[in-house]
């Protein structure tokens, strides 16, 4: 396929074109972000909503690169990024990107950050690619094409439950400490255990890979979760729908995903089923 002049004459080819581009961009963006990570002591760190919500030139330049590549190849596509907001498109496809999810771990020298790239069409995420450069891992999924990690097919094990595996829990300043502590308390009371690594997108990728049995965060944005949602679904898991139509795409909402053996318990924990 000639990526400089993509053929988008059919819906299937259109999806494949965007899937190939998303994978290539995740790798290019990952390499760019990793270079910044390796010289992070030189970066100027700024805060956004609060002292825990940080951003650097790395976030902005990685997103700028992805935006420019998409605009050059697919100028009719929409684009939503964490750093520069929403640009409407005319094709029915919208790219939803977090250039560095887990900026706090990133600037503090921890490897639990990633590049998250999703494409939304018809009210659902149809492409999800997450690159974790520090682990040299690329998670990739597209509607009806399954999910893979570095080319290996991901298939979730239904025998893994909330009681015999780990659940990812997310927290941020949009949610009170009391709400988060109640979630953790109920999870532990139900016989589960939890982990938080600072990147919701990466923890959703871990659900798709079977490393976590589920993930719950009471408030997340689309750029944090939609790529992971596509991965989880294509690996055989379940997610609670995120409002991607209209203004819902730019606002936060609860994010819940689980493997088949934990769907009922994780859904109950989150109060969504």
C-alpha cells in the first residue's frame, strides 16, 4: 500500500489504511517520546489543573507530529488530542490521541507511560494502538481484526477472575479521595487486589493482554481510554461504553473494562451492571 497516496475507495480498505498509519505513527511517536524521556532532566515541566496534572514540551511536540502526519495523509479526518483539542472532520473518522499517557511517571523517570492512538467511526473506537517504548511493546487492534501485542494474537482467559488476578484502579483530582478509597475497600472486601501505575491507557492495554483482569477509573477522557477499549474488545473482553458522539467525546466519563471472567464483578464494583 502506498501510504503517501492511500486508497480509501472501500470501507474495509479505509479502515486498513488508517490502521497501518496508526501503527506507524505509534512507533514513530514512541521513538520521539523515548528520546525526550532519556533526556527528561532538560525538560521544562508545567502544571495544568493541579500539581499532579503535568505537561512538557514532549507531550506537545509528539502530538503535533501525529496531527501533522494525519492531516497530510487524511485531511478529511477529525482529530482530538489532549494537548491541542478537537478539530472537526468530514470523513466520519476521528483520531483520538494522547501523545504521552502517564506524563507524571514519564517526568519522574518511571517507564509506565505510553502513546495512545485511537480512531473512532460510527460511534465506537474501530482502531486502537498503544505503544509502550520503554518495554518495546506495540499493542494494536482494529474492528474485526483482533488484537495483537508485537504481532502475537491476544485472547483473554475466562478462568481469570477478580479474585485470582489483579485489577487496575485509576485516580485523579476529578474524583474525591473518599470515592477512590471506597472503590479500593470494596475491591479488597470482595477478595481482589489492585495496582495503579499512573497510565490508564497502559493499564487498559494490560487488560487486553491478560496481565490485568479489569480496569476501573471513575473519570477519564476519551484520549486516555478509547485505544485501550478497542484492544480489550478485540481480545475478547468487555467495556462500558464511552460517550463518543457530539460533546461527549471531549468530556470525561467513567471507564470500565474487564476480561470475560471478571465482567460481572468489575461491573458491580463500578456500579454499571
